[in-house]
C-alpha cells in the first residue's frame, strides 16, 4: 500500500494565490506601521513590527516554495 501525501494547501478555505496576497498586504501594512513607529520614536514597537514582517515574509516564502 502506498500512502499518498496530501497537499496541506488543499484544505484551506481560500486558494494559495489569495493567501499570498493576504501575506503581501500584511507586510505592506506593517511596513507603514514601522515608518510611523520610527517617526514617533517608538523603537520597541518598530522592532516588534519588524519581527512580524519577518514572520510574514517567511510564511510567504514557504507558500511560494515548490
């Protein structure tokens, strides 16, 4: 008996393309937030948002990886 590996993206309620756009929108919005945080002198907030951007970028890269 051979086990077929199912693609985890098949069980998502949205397509991989739509999910990619969600990640891109999240990255863009967080970049805007980083700019405002830096201009407002909120260093800790900017660093935190930078980690969020990094996380979203990694997830987007994982989504696009074959």
